[in-house]
C-alpha cells in the first residue's frame, strides 16, 4: 500500500479551519464584559479581518460542471437534470 | 489359465474409457483439504467426507474462473470428470466448476476479500480522513449515463460555490474495476478536487461486484484525497464502502453530506461575523453610558466650582482630627498631672472625705476639656470661613483676574453696562493693572470726564474698607 501524500488542497482547508476557529475565539473574548473599549476595538478589527478572509475563501469557487479528459484537462459537461 | 495381459497404458486407457461413459460431468460434494497451486496456475486439492477422500485438479483455465479462494474445510460442490492420470496412475476428479455449499460463490468471495483486507488494516478507523471543511471542488467517479450522476448534480447545483469534475466510467462488468481504479488515480493526481464521490445506482450483488474487487479497494485506499462512497441502496455494503473515508447510503446522500458540510462552514463564518458587530456595539453602548453618568450635561459646566467646594470641605475635614487629637493630648496630660498630685497626698484620697475634692477636680477637668473642644470647634469654624473667604485668592493663583471699575470693589461680570473711556482696575495674582475701556458691546462714547466714586457695597476683603461716597454717574451702580 503506498503512503499517502498531502494534497495542496488539504493545507488550504486547514488554514480555513484555523482562521474560523481563531475568529470564533475572538468573538468569545469580546463577549466578556470586563474587556475595555480599546481592547474591544482591537479585537473587533482582528475579527473582521479574519471574517473577510473566510468569506473570500468561501466565495472563491464558482459553480461549474466539467469532465476530466485522459490528458488531464477538463471540458465543460452538459448533463440533463430532469 | 491365462487371461488377457494388459500393458499399463492400455489398462489405464480402458478404465478411462469406462469412466468417461459413466463418470463425466458428475457433481461431488465434500470438504476441501490440502490445497496447492502450481507455478502454471493449476489447482490441486482433495475432497473428503467422513471416510473417503478424492484427489482433484482444476487446470489453470478453470482455476482462473474461480471467484473465491479454496480454503481448507470449505464445503463445496465440485463438477468434473473422473479420470486416471496416465503418467502417475492417479485417480482424480478433473474439476471444471466449484460452487460453495450454503453461501453463494459471490457472497463467499465477498466474505473472503473482506476478511483479508480487514486483517491488512485497510478498514481501520485511524486511516479514515475527515471530509474537508470546505468541500468546494468535488470529483465524481460514476457512470456517465445513469441516474446517479443526475441526482448528485441536482443536489450539488443547489450551492453556488461548488465546482464538479466528473470522470465517467463503466460501473459493472469485466472492465469496470480497472476503469474505476484508473479514474480514482487520475482524479487524485490532478489536484483539481478536494474530495471524491465514488458512486453508483442500485443493482444486484453481481451488478455491484466491481466495487468488491481488490483493485478498486486498493485504489480507494491509495487515494490521497478523502473518498466518500455512495453505492447502490441503503442496504448495500461493498468492500469499497469499508475502505472509504466516509460511506453514504446512496449517491444522492453522498452529495448531500458534502453540501451540508460546506453550508455549515459558511454558517459558522457568517454567524461569527454578525456576533462581532453585536458585541462591539454592546461595548460602545456601555462606554457611552459610563461617560454620560460622569459628565451629566449642565454638570460638565459646573465642575470647577464643585471641585473647589469639595476641596474646601476636604481641607477643613483634614484639620479637625488634628485639632481634636491635640485636645485629647492636653486633656490626658492634665489628668496625669492631677493623678500625680493626688498620689503625693495619699492621705487625701484614703481619707475618703476628700472624695468631693477629687470629684470637683474631675469636674473641673471635664469643664476644661469641654472648653477646649468648644474652642477647637470655633477655631475650625472660623478657619473654614477664612478658607472660603480666601477662595477667590486661589482663583487668582490659577491665572484668573478680577476686574473692577476703578474705585469699586465689586468684580465686573457683565460688559453690557460699560462705557468707552471708563477706567478699570484689574487685580492679578501679582499686582494690579489700570486700564481704560476702548470699546464695549453698548457702543457709545462716554461724555463723562470724571470718574465715578466707590460704591456703597461692601468690600471684597473685610478690612473695614472704604465706603459711601456718592455715585455721580447715576447709572445705578454696578
């Protein structure tokens, strides 16, 4: 059995998960009342930055259906969805 | 008597001829034992029941067609012809077909394959990978014509941000396993997708057989990208399902699982984003509320005065304890000296009759102390007044100045009553300034040539000050 190698896609997927977790962590910290206004503003900025990255990652791909050819290229594929 | 004498070859041939007529294409049931395989692929084994044993051989061509492995102890039904193998004189059954007893051949093969790969560890939970959190690029290996592909695409198209790469394959028959294995390898190597669906619509065990073949199982195992299988119906479990990272009941469900996962990730991100906004707004509101509480609205303007009053009160309050302590100390001192005096005249105390003396002494002391306290209180009160009187002085020290009309003592507050040419005296923290009014809101030029005298009102400082010279100007004083 051959050893599996990590595809590039796995790395970027981890990055998204990581960013999402950090974002959720920041929200958690903001929920604390004792956080001062200065710090709250700082956290907010950081959080918005991460949220922006997550959003653009999710919108990176557009809907498309294609067929993989023998030479490794793809061509648009028509399939009835009756 | 001498009968016909056979040669070895001839007698064997004769027996074979007899066997051929009566024992061709017979079926024998028994238990398999002693299985060996020659280099050329011929299978040798024995069939036995309780008491008897029969040697068997399946030539390579027949052995290849076997769908399952021959195992010791397996109960089978073998079909073939009895012959005597000339070169060895061995009596054997030349087998053309074997069927397992009890289980169907396919089912047995399935069980055997499953067992073998499981022992190898291909099904173990540790090997299975998580589906990607953001499965946006999805590969599908399935038939190009079947309903499975249509159904999967219908589900996937519900989501705007999903890209699909399809590799159409044959999904049953001799070539299916190879095509599927190649397709999986291609997709994995292409780097075009984050996850692969291996799918096929429903069918019989025979129809789905390709997904039980070793080739496909190993292709799924070797795939670097997570594979989710959706083969047949809910109840169908294939070897590929066991090896896959995730098994879905049907192809449609495989697609659903991925869409749900993508939507979950999106939901989490959007939710967190919204909560960021709410939390910040909450902090801002709290901060604003705190500021309003401290400032008030009119309160803001009066702060300096209030601070001043507070400061005065504090100054007085500071002095009082000191005064009282002084007082207590002196009282204590007097008591002690009184006590030492009394000690010098022990007779006085012992006599008892001199109690009144002591009492009256104590009485005097008490009065003394009371007197001191009263004095201290008065002193504090007068100092308080003085401090208050002094406060304008503190105002001057801060850089403000007090302006009066020359000769008057009341500080000017309203510029409206002034006329050009009037003389003003401005008292600074250090020194005074005499000046003339150049221009004022009233406009007008003064016609007066003499200056008005001091006003009737009391002076700023209680120095017995100047008083009542008549006010010439008749403008009602200031």
